[in-house]
């Protein structure tokens, strides 16, 4: 039997003989190239089989990081070609497969990703998502990014939360799912389950020219859903944890259906939990459906649909006085279980149903053209219930209703009969030459809310009835309905140029947005017990506005070598009042339409990476005019107010390591200097002296540290977040101190067993130290003792009626220590 060394010598003799018969031309003799290929393949096989050291001399492995492995077919050798002695020729095609891990770009265990875009990008990868609890929303996942301060009131993930980013909030951001507008941060969990998330990407200072976002002053957070598997199978998990939290999830993948190139998945989850403070039960049911079709020429079509239904207790958010009382004495401020109380949890609840759909299509056309179409649609209905008696707050009209209904309490509602958003982006792309790619397109969106404010008698058992139940509806003779929204048309054009072997990249774009907004207020007809749009109401006032916004963008990056890159980005972004914002403005009281907020932003950045370390530095400057802020009204409702002009300057820095002996550290830091550039007029025309003060909800410093460890099947991740002190009033009369939060994840991947391909057990912990800290304000206020400060009734403690008017701002508080255990597997 010939060894690898013998075969190697045969190859060398063949090459030398060919060279002697014609120099280099001899190497091109018919059949020799094919014989060399066959010999090389056989040599590799023999060396592996015999363990010969010759393998190290004749075979080397090169890997190229391509997401999809190309397959190259080589023509069979010609019949007259003879194989070298001792080597059997074959007509089988040569197959070259190249593959890479999806984690190749990750650092810090998925807490940072290597980026090349000519603007700041901060991304959470799949491997980090898989270590976290399945109850995690996108907000929970991005808590440790340098530009993000995230507050969440609920450890079960059912109530969403809020974002502060570079002196702005989530209401200033484009929150997207697969490039389509998603729900607001307070309800972000309605759109997708975490098991179906592939990544969460944040661009804190930039918004793509072709992105359908009406609020991108604070950048964009884009969730990307998973792509259906090529093979039939699925996944399931079960979680149980603190506060009697239980969650079940199952997903089925169809695999490729026949030979059509179509594949899909369907998932369902059910979540149940108790409120972490006081009484209350929360329920959520959710369905995700994904489908994808690929064509051989590169065209593809994708569909994602989700349905969400939930009922949860609306939290009581404390003012500074109630919080300090809780911290000092342990007396809570949550809902109670007394059916006769205004603070009864079943009379403070949110009921909502939501459908979300997006269907992007990419079509490769002849002559270097391509066409993209992304339609999207969302529709929601539901209501928020809150106590209407408010006797302790001094509200007198409830006495009239009490006399009418006997001993019943009163329930007030914010009811949305329709929250609808529909739109589409159409784009034509053209590859001008090997350097320039041009695209242009059109964006259309129609957004409308139809909402009213009915009043009903509370049920005998203390629960809030449906506001549409005629047995409990009460007669109304005041403002009860709103029809508000906007219709938007936009044109855009952009070009991306690459030179010097793609080292220099220049992107220039321009978008022009035209919007027609309206706000119509309605009164119920006399004697009506409810208001139905278009049937039994009289329009009491209306206003509207036609606006235009030019949005230019220029970004340039240069990659010096495999390790260093610099970039600069400048753009204009805006925030248009949402349909819900418009719904809180009452033209019957003389309120005018809010102006669009506009931002001019500049970024300068530097990136470095090698086989061990990733580093990203971004310096930024924002100038914002006509700032729109929101103030909290209670019962999960916010009203927009004018915030004047602001300037924000600072820098973000991230550093992470690829695995070193299983350890992957991560750290990030942000410094922010944000100031108020103008005084502000309140709703009654009084001046709030805010000029020169620290901008509201803009902490100077945020810092994060994370550490991931993996060894064989074991994995762990620990993360700590710090946010510095911040102002929560426009005149700086009320402040919130800095705070620290922490999380810990531990788990183990077991070996496959029967049908269980990836049996895994993990434990997730939050607030390990049990800290009692405020993590964010519910919104902005003019001042702690401002005469026109909006106040609303607050209830705290377990007693029946301890309501009072809240003083100053209201706050989210870090939930107490929680632990969640999860068992999962794919199959």
C-alpha cells in the first residue's frame, strides 16, 4: 500500500517531467491539471487515513467568512487523459464548501458586533439573546449598550419600558421590526417573541434614507426576525420564576416545502405572572408566523405576521414622596386586592389585541436593476381602565354618578377602537458601475387613531366591565371622542460609492417628507351612553397641518487596513407628532398643532479590531429645535408638550474581546453634556425658565461591564449597568440620583438525547443585590412646584383608599430580585 509520502513523490515527478518538456507551457498539457486535482484530493484522503506527516506538507485549509457556502463544480476530465501511476482518476465533480459561524463577528459573548457601516452601530447578537431569559424584550437585551438607558417596570416582559438615548427618548426613535415600524417601547413586546429574534441593532445617531420612520431624531432600533430553517424541526421551552411567572413556548419549522424554495415557521407562547409589587395578575398570548421564498437569481420574499393578546395590571408609579416612604418603611404603593377600593387591581387594567405584518420583497431585474417593495400593516384595539371616583383627590363629579348608581364605584376608560398604521416603501436600485449603486423610491403611510373616553359603573365584584357593555355604561355630555392621524408621502434618492478596493465608502442621500395631519374632537349626542365614530356624535372642534421636511444625509468611511476604520456622518432627522400624540390635543380648548421636531446631527468615529479585541469610539453633536416631550397623565396615558431647543454633545466607547480561554469581556461608556437652549411656554402661556439648564432626562455618565464565559456545554454571562444622576424637571427643580442594576445568566447545553437535539437548562437573575432604586422618570414635567404642573390621583399601600394628588414627577422603580429557570430544546 502506498503511503502519503509515496503519492507525494509521484506528484513531484509528474510536475518536473512536464516542466522539462516545455517549461511552464508543459504544465498546461491537456489532462495534467485535472490529474493534479485528483491526486491532491486522493493525497488528502490517504494522509488522513494513514496519519502521515506528509499531510502537513501537501494540504492547507483556508476559510472565508461567507454566510452562504458556495458550491463550485469542476468539469470532468477528458476521456483520453491518463492518470498517473498508482492514482485512480475519477469523473466526479470537485466540491468546495466554505462555511463560518454566525458568531464570527461577535465580541463580548454577543454583547458587541464588529461593524463596518459609516455611522455608529451597536448590535446585540444571537448568542447573547440565547443566554437571556425568554421573557426578555428587545429593551432588556439592549440595556448594556453605551448609548442606551433602559427602564422596565416588569420583570416578566409584558409591560415594555422606556429608553433614554443621548438626551432623547424612545419617542424620538424609529423602533422597527424587519425594517417596518413597530409598537412603541411601552408595548414593544407585542410584536415578536425573543426566541424568534436574530439580532437587535441600534444606530443611535443615524437613520437610513429609505427607512419608513417619522421619528428618528434619536436614531433607530431595528429588531431582525429569524429566517425559517431549511430543515423540518422545531423548538420548545418552558420557564418558571419569581412572582409565579410561568411561560410556555413552541415553534415548528416546515423546512423546505417540496422543491419550491419556500420555508416557514409557526410559534405560540403563553405567559402568566403576578405583579411584583401589590396585587395583580398579567396574562399574554402570542403567535409569530414567518415565511420565506428564495430564487436562484438572488430574489427573495419574506413574510412576518404576529398576533398578540394581553391583559395586565396598570402599575402605580410613585412620586418621590411615595418612593422614599417605600424605601424607608417597606410600605408598597402597588394595587390592592380590596374590591371596594379605588385602587383594586381589577379596576386598573389594560386589555389589548394587536396584529402586525410586514412583507419585504427583493426582485433582481435585468440590466443591473433591482426592485424592493416593503408593505407593512398594524392594527390594534383595546382599552385602559382606571378608577373614576377619586374622592380622595377631590373630584366632585363622581358624586353625581354615585347618586345615580348607588354604591357602585366608577371606572374611567381610555378606549382605542382603532389604532391603525399602514404603509409601503417602493425602491428601484441600479448598479451604475462597479463603484456606484444608485437607488430612489417612494414611501407612503397612513396612520389613524379613533379613541374615546367612556365612563361606566364598576361591577359589583369591583372589576372594570368592558366599556362597550351597555348594562354599565353611564350617560355622558362632555368631550368623548377623537379622530386623529396623518397621511404621509415621501420621495428619496441615495447613492453609495466605493473606491480603492472598497476601502473608501461614500453614502449620500436625500429624503423629502410631505405630511397632512388632522385632529377632530367629537361630543356624544345628548342622552348617549357611548360615542361611536360616525353615528352618534357632533364634531366640537378640529385643526390640522400640512408640513414638509427635507432630510439630507452624508456619510464617509475609510478603512486603512484589516484593523482600522474611521467614519464621519452628518444628517437631518425629525419627529412628527404621532396619531396618539395628536389625540391628546383638544382644539375645542384652543390648543394648536405641535410643530415637527427637527435635529441636525454629526458623528465622528473610529473602529479597531483584530483576532482578539474589538474597539469602537463615536463622538456626536446634536442640535434639536421644537423638542417634543411627553408628560405622564396616569393610567398609561401621556400628553405631548413643547420642550424648546436643546444641544447634546458627548461620546460613546465600546470595547470587547473575542473568547480567550472561554472568557469574553465587554465594557462601554458614554459621556453626555446636554443643555436646554431656550425657555418654554406651558399650556397656559406661562414661561418656564429653562434656558441654560441641564436638559431633562439626560444623565452625564452611563457605564456598562459584561463578562461571558463558555466551557464545553457550560455558559454564563454577568452584566452591570450604571446611570448617573439626571434632572427630571425642565427647570431642574427635581432630580433623580444615579443607580446601578445587574443581571446574571447561567446555563448548560446537554448532549443530544433521542429527539432532543439541544437540551438546555438556564437560570436568569435580575437585581441580585435587591436594590431599591428609581431607574427613570415616566415623562417630563415643567417643575416640581410649577403652578400649571399636571397632577393626577395616585394610590399607594394596601388600604382601601389612600389616594392623593401626586407631587412632581412619577418614576419607574427597579423590580425586586427575580429568578427565572428555563428548560429548552430544539428537535
